[in-house]
């Protein structure tokens, strides 16, 4: 998990990715235990990102029957992830791939660059770089005789829900996309909303949330408008010092002001956070002509459902897309688990990995479009 600087910059909350060692004591969700890999064909594969010249590794699953199959590439959320998008004792992409393959859809899922068996560098990569990796995955599927080249789609979760539209907007090879908790509003607005909701779920006082939101808003605006690194660091440091001078010591997590500022400056210089805060999905969504399915859980605190689904719907309508479905799934969190509150702490305690309702929504919609 990326270090969370809740006081000043909670960018890592968008990913909420778990260090596997932190949850080694947890058993995987019961759905993983029910998977029978002998029910279909599974192959470990490698393919190349030609733009940066490194190899990505993944798993391709296909129905056991003969023929050519529609296919999807699974795209993980932010933070380095393995091909199963493993998080807090769960493997959602393993469950999703199993479900889709059993329903006649080939699935390619892969380790993110610089993680697992994949090569490349992750630390200085942006969402745009990750889109290049997905494009390499699509090109690999196009090379396989078992895949119907006219029926290749993308399923992106969280940040992956930004990447899928980016590729679909520029590539004629993409037949459809599925956005799972994909953002529809600009990154800086999403992180402000997300941080406040998560803080509230943690029991933070409203006054503290308001103060934190104010300083985050200022920092995000600086990141979005100031290109000069030195100027950005100077103004961000000044704003952080002002805020920390007014903050009670017991709210600083045992860290010194110097350490908090140092870590925050490091974070705001991240190429990923700069790109993410500045990126607005709407203009990209307006360009998409292929079918789109956008799903969000009603209890999602990381990509809040209503505001993001409304923005996605508005953008697709503005662009004249003739085939899209935008739907909120009741009672599901950011990982599409059935839950009580949507709090991040529930991810590990909920035994279910992926709601059957969500799985069926995805497979039914795709099969309707690849007949």
C-alpha cells in the first residue's frame, strides 16, 4: 500500500491496495476456493510493450470447446497489482475471469508493470503509460487464432475504468468496454470527495475533515496549475506549514512537521499524481462510440456512485454514444462486495470476493453484445 498522508495528500486512498504481508493471516474469499481451473483452458503468457520494450506476464483463460471466442482484457486499479488484482485476502480478477470464461468469454489478465512476473518500471509511470500496457495486451489477443478479433473488449476497475475509455477512444480494435467503479469526474475533485467520505467513515470530526479538505484543495489546485517544480514545492511547503501550525499534535500521527512536509512534497512530485489530478474523463468518454457498461456500488466510498455515474452518463450522451448502460448496484462497495457500510476496513472482513449480482450483470451485458 502506498503511504497514506491523510493530513495533506490522500492520493493513495484511490488505490487502497494492500501489502500482502499485512493480511497474510486472512483466508481468501470463499469464491476463490470454489474455482475449478480444469473447467476451461488456462495458459500463462507473455507479451511485449513495444513502446517501452519490456515484457508483461499474465494468464489467458479460454473455454475448452473448439472455436473462436470473444475476449476481454482485465485492467486493475491504481497501485502495483498482480494479475488477480489481489487485495486484502481477495482475488477479484481470478473470480471475474473464472465467471466470464465459464460463460464463453476468453479473459486475459496480467501483472502490472514492475510487479509479479512483469518487467518495466512502475514508480514513475502514469495512467497513460498503463494504457500502453493494456494496448500491448490487446495486440497480443489479436495475434491469437482462438480469439474473435472483432469482439475484444476491456474491463477496467477503479483507475482501470479511466484506462479502458482512453484506449477505446483511440482504437478501432475495442468492441466494448466495462467500467467497474470507474471515475467520471476530474481526479482532483474525486480525491477531495473520496478523502472526505473515507475520513467520515473513520469517525473523523467534521471540523477536521473540513480543514483537511481545504488544504488538500489548495494543494491539488497547485499541482494542476503549476508546472515549475521549484515553484510548486515552495508554495506547497508554505501552505503545509500554515496548516500544520494550526493542527493539534495528536492529529499528526506521531510525525514531525518536517517529516510530513517532506513526504507530502515527495508525493506531489509523483508523475502519477500529477497526471491523475489533472485528468478529466469526460472529454475522453465523449469520444467513445463502442458499447459501454458502467457499474458502481451504492456504498462505494472511493469512487462515489451517483456523482460519477451521472458524469459518465452525461459525457456519453453528449458524445452521441448509442449503446451504453449506466447502473448503480445496491449495497456493494468499491470492490463489488456485498457489505454493510462500504468502509475500507470491511474489504478484509467480508468473506465474499465479488457479488454474484455484479458478475451476472457483466457477463449478461457482454454476451448480449457479442452474439
